[in-house]
C-alpha cells in the first residue's frame, strides 16, 4: 500500500497524546486524591494540555488525507458499520474529555477522577477504533490480525510514557523514576508484539496467484508491461513504489529507533538527571515511530498488485 503521510502523522501524534493521558490519569489513581497538591494539579493540567495539542495536531493532519475536508462530518454518519467513522467520533470526544480533565485540574476541582475515568474509556475506545480500521480489512493479510490494534495501543502508550517522563523531568522530578519504569515496560511489550507481527507477516502466503488474478491457468505467466504509458490510481494508492531492499532498511531503522535507542537515552537521562537526554529519547522514538508506521502501510500487499506487476 502507499503510505499516506497524513495517516502516519495522525496515528503517531494521537497515539502519543493518548499514551500521555493514560500515564497522567494513572498517576492520579496511583497516588490518590489526597496526594494532589496544587503543584500536582498544575503538572497534570499541563500534561493534559500537551496531550490535547498532540491529538489536535493529529486531527489537523488527518484533514490532508480527505478529498473534501469540509465534508468530513459526513463520514461519521456511517458509525454503525465503519471503524473509520467511529474513530471520527471517538477522537473529538476524547479531546473534549482531555480538555475537561485539564481544566478541572487547573481549577483544583474534586471531580477529576470521574472525568479522567470517562476520558480513559474514550481513549481506549479510540485506540481500538484506530487499530480496527486496518485490522478489519481481511484481504490485506498483513493488517488482518489482533496484533494490529495491540501494537497501536502499546506503541502509542510507550511514546506517551516517554513524553510523560520528559515532562516530569522538567516539572516533577519525583515522578521520573516511576515514569521511566513504566516506559521501559511498555517499550519492551511493544517490542514483543511488534516483533511477533513481523514474524507472522514474514510467514504469510498470498491467497491469490497471478493465474487467479487474471483468470488464465498457465504455469508460467510473465507481465512485460502495465498496458498503458503512465501510472493510475491503482498503482499510486495500492503500491508504494519502493524496492524490497528499502523496506528491509526501514524495518531495521524503526526497530532500532523505537526500542533500544530510546531506552538507552532514557537510562542515561534518568541517571544523569538530564532532561536533554530524555528529550532525545522521545524525539528519536517518535522518528522511529514515523518509520514504523510508514513500514506498516508499505508492507501491506494489496491483491491487485498481482496484476499490476510491471509499471511502464
């Protein structure tokens, strides 16, 4: 498939924002309402603002993927059958919840736990909707797996936890060790599930063949040309146009940048009490997630590519 950069930025930005919110709300649940000092309210409110900015950035990025952005609201009408429509409803609902949660903390309100609980449910719903947009497409075998929504959840939470550690290093140093431990756990879990999906996809066998694609039962069929001079919608949208060698390179780039490198910089940053090193951990991990999401789209092999094997 052709990797759309609007979808790449959408999923990585909102994933980090969702993960950040879950870490912040988990902090409130862990310490309890009695431990919420004015400084704690301020920190959680600031973190909520950052989460809201990330999700808003993802929402803006998604508009570039639409042919008619002004009609985006119409897509929500198909929520009964479309995971994309459900995502379109869950995303603004989650943003509204994060906004309310942040304002409640800035005002020092007592209802933050209830607002956070509802927003956390919206957050998990959004993770499911985003992952199922791709997992429900059965003819794209690389996506049609329970590992797809699991990876969206874990990788988003891992990047959000790294960002939470950075915010704690800047405004709440006492939370840094706990946040770092959560980040390490989520990153390692993400490594396990993402590696499992790579192993699974490497073993996939196409359900269709070139013979079945064109309806000719001959043992040897070779396509010499596409049949017309230029490309088409099919060749642009359903094929990435990159070599297998480049795909392998991107795979190793994201495996290194998303998992071991951020953990190394995180460990160095925590031990040296250096926000700069923790920022480097988050920045490198996010760059790796961009590569991971590009690879996620590019690895999916649309069955129509059996027919369009040669592009003139």
